[in-house]
C-alpha cells in the first residue's frame, strides 16, 4: 500500500471511529454509528490477514522464480501456517454481526477470504504434486522396457514355450500397471492438474486391459492377439510423453488467472468499503 493510500485508509478509520464515539443521536445517526462500528471491527480483523497473505504471495513468487513447481517442505510448512491464519481471520469476520447496510460488504469480504484460502490450499498441493506423481509412475518405464524385450524374444524350445513366456511377461506387466494406477488414485490432485492426471490414468487402464487381453491370446497360442496388440501400442502412445510438464505449465497459468480474479475481487471490496465510508462521513 502506498503512502497516499495509507493516509486515505487512516482518514477513513478516523472518521469511522469518531462516528462510533459520537453515537450520532438520531435513529439515522444510530444506523450510521452501527455501520461505523462494524467497519472498524471488520478492518481490524482483515488487518490480521495481512501477514498470511504476504507469506502466500512470497511463496508464489518463489515458485515463479524457480520456473516451476518443486517439492519444498519448508514452503509447504509456511503455507500451512498462513492457511491457519487466514482461516482464523475468516472465522472472526464470519462471527462479526453486520448491520443490514453492510451485508453486501460482508458477503464480498467473506467471498474474498474463501478465494484466498482456496488458492493457498491449491498452491500447497501444487508444489508437492508433480514429485508425488513422478514417484508413482516411475516403475512404468522399466516395466515397458522389460515387456518390449519379452515380446521381441523369438528364440525358444518351441512356439508354445515362446507364447507362454510372452503371456507371463504380459501378466507381470499388467500387475505393475495396476499397482501404479492404484498409487495414482491415492493421490490428492490439485484441480489444475486433473486433465493430465485423468489422461495418464486412462492410458494406464488401457495398457492393463490390452496387456491382459494379449496375455490371454498368447495362452491360446496367439489366436486373436492382433487387436489387443494394437490397443497396447496405442496406449503406450497415450502415456507419459510430456504430459506431466504440459500439466505443470497449465497449472501455473491457471493459478495466475485465479490470482487475477482475486485481485479484481479485492478491488471490488475496496470500492464497496469506500462507498460505505462516504455514507457515514
């Protein structure tokens, strides 16, 4: 806040405090005094949010400066502390009775608090999610390589033996894919990562289904294996190639757009506050 804005805020507060102290005598004056009391108390509560909001902003700037989302327990602890402060202030504002003339202001302020809390929680989840996602899918690369080698194997005592080995490799691959999918389903996924997450989970489901179908065909001597083999190849193409990085970039952009919406809402709250201040001055 600049010096001029600080002086204006101080002047508004002084007017409000003066009106509260004066009581204004008439029923109209009593209404203005009740409004002034509410605005002074609400402003005190909102000032308590200044430090948590500053902490969240600083973490957001750190993330942007790093060029992406990296796991950081220290930053997540900082966000957890900020989130607790924001929630405490929101509870205080929600519990503060507001006169009828301040209902719109109260509604806007509580909505702003909700948005700030949501974005803080979102940022905390975003910082840790990519690393958890990568850890969950890490076994997939080795499993694909092992399966590819097994399917390429053409030497053996008999055709039946080769098919049996391929079926065993496909069944083992299916188990790995099922475990990876289960790990992914256990993750808490920030909303901005949901498209990439769902695409990856869909690819894994298709891989497992196609591999199981192809294993069955191998157990039958290869009959009917062409269709599941094509499905498996298509599923591989839908896998992790660039999906995580694209989701990360989209997540940061979406978060920036949400911040812009928050700034717009904060400006609306300030305008409503100034209008009410003018009505009691």
